């Protein structure tokens, strides 16, 4: 009888350890996803800022401003096409 109880306690401990490990690795994956999303948002904000600077200063270097704005817009259009089902 004590051997059976010991086996049950062992199984319970193993299951608890497995659940704790699963929760730990899942939280790490969630944090990495949140960090990647924050980084993507920062990069999008930076691109918007570059586009605004190019537009605001287009009289200084019109050709360069046009190239910058067109390049950013074409990338945005490609991303929109990829999102469509």
C-alpha cells in the first residue's frame, strides 16, 4: 500500500513539474511575441516619421523625397496585399 501511495505522489509531482515547465515556456513565448509586436510598432512609427520628413523637406531634394516616399508607399501596398485573403 505505501508503494502505491508513493507512486501516486510521484506521478502527481511529475505532472505538476510538467505543467509548471509548460507555463514557463509559454510565458517566454508570449513575452517574445509582445516584444516583436512592440518592435514592429516602433519601426512603423519610424517609417511614418521618415515619410513625413521626406514630404516636409521635398523642396530641398525633390527627387530624393519622391524616391523615399514612393519606396515606403510601395512597401505598405505590398503588406496590404499580403494581408488580404
